[in-house]
C-alpha cells in the first residue's frame, strides 16, 4: 500500500512540474520573448493556483494566448486538486484503517473465552506473548504505547492488541477480562502492576493473576492487591545463571526443549476429572498420545513422582506431563469424553 501511494504522488509531482515548465516556456514564446522566465513562471503559477492577480503578459486580443491559458488553468487546477485529494484520502484512510483495526481487535477479544491477557509489552511481556503463541493459547496483549505495538507487530503476527492503559477498567473489559482465565501484569512499574492486579481481580475474582515485581519488598502488597503469584525477573535470572554453572546439561536440555519450534515440547498440567477418581493411572491410557511423558501427580498435600500404572487416582489430583500443544489438547479431549 505505501509504495502505491508514493507512486501516485511521484507521478502527480512529475505532471505538475511538466505543466509549470510548459506554461513558463509557453508564455515566454507568447510574449514574444520580451518577458523574463521569472515573469512567465509567475504568470503560470497564478494561473494554476487561480489567485487571480493582474496578468503580467497582456493577452487581450491574443486568442492563442487565452486558449493556452485555459489549457494551463484546467490542467494545473486538475493536478493540484488530485494532489490535495490524495493527501486528504491518505490522512482519512489512515485514521479509518486504525479505527477499523481497533474495532476488529476489540471484537476478537470480546469473543474469546478462557484466554490470557498480557498487560505490558516490554521485554518480559514480549516473551510471555511468544510462549502463549508457541503453545497455541488464545491471548490478548494490552499496551498503552502505540510504538511498542507497532514494533511488536513486525515479529508477533496475527496477535490481538488492545491499545490502552491496563489500569483502566474499560481497557481490561475490552480485552475480555470477565471471561479470561489469567492475566499477566508485566509493565515495568511495580505500582502500575499493583493497580492492574487490583483492577483485574475486582472485575473477575476468579481470574488468576501473575504479577511482575522489580522490588521484592512490594510482593506482599501485590498479593494483598489480588496477585496469585509474584515473579521477580531479577531473581529468576540469578537462579538461571547459577543453574548454568552448576547443572549445564539440564539447562541445555530445557533450552533445547523451549526452542524446538517443530514439536514445541512443554511441561504441562491438567486436573484429573472426577470420573477417573478411584481408577489406576492405566485407565487414562496416556500411551495413545504421542510425545507425552507423565512426570508426576500433584495430590492434595504431596507429590508423586514418576507414578506407576497401578497408582490409584484420588480427588483433586493434577497431572504434570511433558507433551506438545496438540498432545495437551488431545488429553484434554479424552478427559471430556
């Protein structure tokens, strides 16, 4: 689209310059070469712009000169009108396109259910959005900075963006907070993250909120404000560096797993339906799902690692397993049968 618009203006500019040159040289010949090129240029410009000043070149009784003036006036006014019209259309079209884009995004977000909202598209929010995209989880990105959204659109294709302040209830409502499963408050400001957590919990008390915290002294306040979990990127970075030194093979394995774009293996979790309570693990028949490995079961107060096929499922058990996004959805579908 931009190249097409630029071509319009380039051709319009070339034609306008040609008309000015033709008019300048034409009036120079019509005036018997008695006038300077500046005078003939001035005569051309006032004709094209319809200013209506007195004629420098006397055309009274000069039929050819007046016909030439009519030609210059009509063609010049026409090309000027074309340029002005295109400039106006460019401005209006840009505004309309932006308006339609916002409405489209808000409509998509309004139709989502059990999705995730990422508030803040900084360094942390960008990676969260990437992970949600790679694991095929519906999500909406909220950011007040239009430039952040434009930059992210280059790499985050087909994402749903809501431009606005995440601390504002109306912005979160546009993002579908009332039907969302979770929200990430990951702006670069702890105070904003606290307000986002508080606002989101008021709009949807069932919502799970994970908050970024730069200063861990604020973590207690954030939890009181409604955050279900508080994460410090600094602390996580420190633990990662220690792990890189102490257990490099494990870190390499996890990095490879996370960067594998073909299979997208992840450690996932799913609650076991009540219909399986009292039955052994073998009843789940997880072997029918390729690329799936059961790692552990979370019970009410403990963990069972590498459970055997004969392990009996209890109430409120949660499976922790390694699988692909497709495998996760497949297992979830089995549980609903």
